[in-house]
C-alpha cells in the first residue's frame, strides 16, 4: 500500500496528490504511468501518468480529473490514507538530443507532458512549450513547465489568459520557422492531439502523441486500449503509450473512447449528487449544533 502525503485541489474536477512510492520515484522514466486502486480488495484499476517524482523523498506526483466513480473515490482520499499503486509501467519516451523540440499540452495533458519536457530539456534540446486550456483556471503546472521552457506560449479558448487561440495556431507558426522543429510532442484530449498531428503533417515534422486516456487495466489483458497505428493493431498500455501521431487512426480511437461514456457520465453525476447531499447534511448538522450551543448559554 502507498500512503498519500499531500493533496491539493487544482480546479473543480482536477486534483494533485503526492504519494509515497520510493521504488517508482527511483525507477520511473518520462512517459511512464502507474496503476492506482482506491480499494485493495475491490476496485477499478486506474492508469495515471506520473506528473513528477522526487527520488530523495521517495514520492511521486499524480494529477487526475474526476470523471467516474473510481476517480471520485480517489479524490475523497486525504493525506495519511493509503491506496494501491503499481509501476512504473509502459514504454518510456525516447529521449535524445534532437535539436529543437516543441511540447504541446492541453488541459490535464499538461501533467504527463511535464516529465517529457523535463527530460528533453535535460538532454540538451531547445524547448518550446505550448500550454492550452479552455480557460485560465484549467491551466496546470505552469510554474514547473515555464521554468524549463526556452519559449512558453500560453493559449486559452476564451482568452482569459495568454492568447485567445487553439494550440494548433502557435504550433503552425513554429513549424513555419526556418529551420522547422525537429520533434513535436503533443499530450492532451484526443481531438487536440489529432489536430496537432494534422497541423504538423504538411511540414513533415515528426509528432509523438500519448494515448494514455484510452487505457483501462494497464497490462494488455483486457484489450480495451486497442488502437490502429499505421494499419496495425496496438495495445496502448504495453506497446505505448506514445505513438507516431501521423499514423494513429484517430476516428477509431475516439469511437472506442465513447463506448462507456454514458456509464461514466451517469457515475459522475451520481457522485456529484452524493457529494452535494453530504454537504447539505453537514451544513444542517452544523446549524443544529450552533442552535444547541446558543440554547445552552
């Protein structure tokens, strides 16, 4: 079992937890993930990409969004509570000195992008970074990412911070420079990664994407993360999670992602209803206690 060391709410649905996992902190490499189970005896396996690690303290940082019952249960855990954590799993990002690398992150994808950008910079690459989200409040890890980037471009859909644009707009601008980037890495929602790959395709810039969002059990046994890459069937958790974005069958992947959306949405709604009921009950108890104290004076 792994003990939660700290927990912070980054936005309404996004949480950052630091977990005691000395082996994972020492051995993990950029691009790898862990499997988390909230309940040791019964519970869904949740694949989460490692956002950061501190080998000295033996801790790893995980950033996740509440999308269903299991992630809501994880969000209810507090420092001192224990969870099951297994890893590191998946193939690490291939890191070398490419020259000029561009990292593009969208929303929650900025978390798994961080160790990749960190490793590319440490290998001696010039690093341009594009951070994007729907609105300013959904931009995460900006301090950490900004500290390692040679150039940091921030965009939001609503213009609440940075440029009002999609991440593909500055990506195309960078690809038009002479010389063009040597490598682009995009991590975020599948639709964002698809259009990043389409943006770089005309320029012939190699583009890596991380398909971690489709993973389920993380070991290749369930087959839920099957994707077609270059006409071949791949399993994201064991063959990836990173692939050539120009070869991914994006429409097929996104169709598979929608398979359980109705179930996830219903679980998400039920969790919020329960949390709201618990909040109202707590307020009612507090009000009753307050009246009892006033009456006892």
